[in-house]
């Protein structure tokens, strides 16, 4: 890398006579600054997003102050808004998605790296990546028309009958089984983030040196023990990074959630009740919002979501960078 | 496993058996999990085909979105999606390729490159609805009305980081010896990049662009309050424009049976297009890497 920089500086320092006769030299500074400007455009977009959201949300921020975060009323008639209900919904659905999605991703990464016969690895990996490519609106429409009836008829009555009577935990599974709600939104999110987490986990698992694995097998460890006690501890940071990336996606996902969550501005102990998330609230109400404060409050919600996902993604990236640093080229 | 069983006392044997049993339980569990996910993927595709194919008929491509209860198709939405996707990717491609070039060819491991890379990754996974809000604040409020241009801007902002990322990845796969060979012949840096690096990485960069098209064509959230929707055929980029994702959203959420059927038809179209683009992209990049 260093060498090419040196060669290039030698290269541009051709004798003056050459420069003039060939007329070559305007190209380099021009091309370099053009690429530089476009790279800066990426930075401009991101800072632009922060600035514009902040300015547009200002009326709401000024009116409600930090209390906006923990105020639970959302009342367009009285012009009083708070982010608490959608914020809780966002975190709730994301947590459900992680609780279901992470073990599944780990199981699939385990299967793909440790047991899957070679000829089958590629097809399954491609299938998983295709699952990642399916647009979120397809998950939404599928969830609404296929998963909601199934949940309503079988899954939720079962949950209410079994877990509903457990002390403390039971509060989460009470109420009528209507299908639509926070629980189903979490399941769909789990399905959507699965492929992302699985493929990153697969990469970090594959990056574990073979010597480590072989020594563990040589000591008589079972396959599970190799993964759980050797591979996982070694790639711990990368796995957490993968989970954080998945969490970042789950927090910001809009369409799939909007279809199935029921869009109710209401706090409920039960996971089976309809709720809302920040992104679902935006998708549903933004074009219908009249009045400066209403719109500003919605944009302030967006700002909260952006800060939340930014923090989660930044932490996730940091952790993945640390692991890739170990293995050289990413 | 291959340890002679006679040498083990009973306690050890029980311990080994427990370990082996746990191992097989976990093996079976992970197999079941993988199977469950693959079955779900299959189920999504099957329901999509089953419901979507019923809506596929000539009128779907020839007529505009109907009022509930009357006959119609998705022609205006298909047209709108094609136009907005095409223009947004056409804008995003030069931006993304140039920025990726800066990272891979000039800045490389510098602090600035690390920073731009990080910001690009954040932008790559930022919630797309936030990008919609941003474009609403800048373009829609700026112009005073919803328009296809606003939708195009939002989609382009989503496409840029994808193209930056793949361009950079692909350019950094090119061995430096190729660049040095070019430089040794006295070729200026920009010619080395455009004539040697770009050519060597061409297929990879193209893959990135295809993936960007695939991603952009299914995006719904950023279009909700930028391009909005239009019930009629419109070619005016200064006015709201129909597009498949938003039409699917509105029709699927409606109580009308014929609207829902059209939504399934649109969903099948989008999924087919997106999956086909992904498969083509994967095939072309696979041939390159090996």
C-alpha cells in the first residue's frame, strides 16, 4: 500500500517538458478531487439528515423538551405528543425479534459451518441470502394474510392457555387472541433479521483458525463443545457485532411492522395486544398530519429513532471492525 | 468416541454419554432450525405464487389502478416504479462509483477513509423511513408539493451507499501489481484507475449496481411521503407518481377483495424482479471471484 503511494508520486513528477508536450497532468488532480468530492457527498448526506431532522423537529422539541421521551400521551386533538408509547413498542418488537432470531441464526450458522456437507452449503447460503433480499413489504403482506390467521387460531390461544397462567410472565400473554399485535410483529422482524445475522455469524465462525478447532477435536471434544467452548468464545466480539447489526435493522424496519402491529397508541402489558412502533407511526400518520406541532412531533420521533439506530449500528460496526482487524483483509 | 470403553469407569462413561447426547440434541436442533427457516422461505414463495398468479393477466399491465369494485391493473404503478428506479440508480451510480474509487484508490487506510467508510455503513443500514423524512424536509417542503423527483432523491440516497460499498470492495480485490505495472509504463493515475482498475473490477461493480436496483425497487417506506401515490397514469416527474410498493401497501390494507388481489399481483412482480436481479448479480460476481 505504501509502495503504490510512492510510485504514484514518482509517476506524477515527470520532467516538465514531458508534462507540457503530452498535456497529461490536468487529469490527475481533476480526477482525484472529483472522487474526493463525491466521497464528501456521502458525509454531507448523513450530516444533512441530522440537521434537517433537527430543524424540522424543533417546534416539538421546544414545546415538550426532554419530557417528549417519557410522555405517553399522543393526542392530535389536544396537540399533546410524547414518544414513550412508540418508543416502547419499537424496543419491545426488536427484543422479541432478537430473542427468537438470535438462537435461530446461531443454530443455522452452526449447521452451515460445522455439519453441512459441502455440496449443500452453497445452495443453503444462497437461499438465506435470497431471504434477505425479499423486500420488507412482501413480509408485511405475507404476515398479514398468512401469519395473522395462523397466530390467531393456533399459536396465540396456545400461548394464552399455557404461559398465560404462569405468575409474572403470564401478564405478557393475556387478552383475546386477535393475531395482529406486538408479538406477531416481533416474529416477522425475527424472520427478516435472521439472514443478516446468520451470514455475518457464518463469516466470523469461518474466520476462526482451523488449528483451534482441530486441537479441540483432538482432545475429544464433541462438535457442540467445539462450537460452544472454542469457536464462540474466539469469535465473541464478531458475534455481538452481528447481533447489533440485526438489532439496528429490527429497530428501524417499517413496512413489515406497519402491516401487522395494529397501530394502537396504547401501552399494554400483553404482547398479544396491538401496539405501535416509531416507524409504523410515521408510516401511518405522517401524510395525514395537519398542524405544525403534529408534523414536528412525528419528525422528532424520527430523530429519536435515528439516534437509537445510529448508536446501535455504531457499536455493532466497532465490534465487527475489531474482529476483521485480526484476520487482515476484510 | 474412539476412547476404549473398557478403560472408563462407570461415572466417566455416564459423563461421556451425557456429552454425546447433548451434542446430538444440539445437532438435531440446529438442523430443525435451518429446516424451519428454509420451509418458511418456501412458504412465502408458494403463497406469493399462488395468490399472485391469480392476478396476473394482460389487464394488470395495461390498465391503471382502479377505484374499488371496478376493473383495472397496475400499469401506472409499474411505469412509475420503473422510471423512479431507473433515474435514481442512474444518479446514484456515478456518485457511488466515484466515492468508492476515492476510498479504494486514493484514501485507502487513512483516517479519513475509515471515517467515510463508517459513515457509509451507517447510511447503508439507516432506517429507510428516516431517509424519507429527510427528503420530505428538503425536497417536498422545498418544492411545496409531493413529486416523483422527491421519490427519486430518496431512492438515490438509499442506492448510493450500496454502490460505494461494492465498488470499494471490488477495487480493493485488484492486486496492486496490476496498478504498478500500469504506473511503470508511465500511465497517469487516473488512467490506471479508469483503464485498468475499472476494467478488472467491472463485473463486481456491475453486481453492486444490480443489487442497488434490487434494493431500491422494493423500498416502500421512503416513498410514502415523497412520491406519494397517484391513482392515474402520469409521466410528470413534478407531480406525485404511482409506484408498486406504495400501491401494494394501500391495496393490501384495504377491505376490498379486488384491491387485495392486485396487491398480491404487484407483490409477485416485485419479488420476481428482486430475486432475479439478485441471482443474476450473484452469478456474475461468482464467475469473477473464482
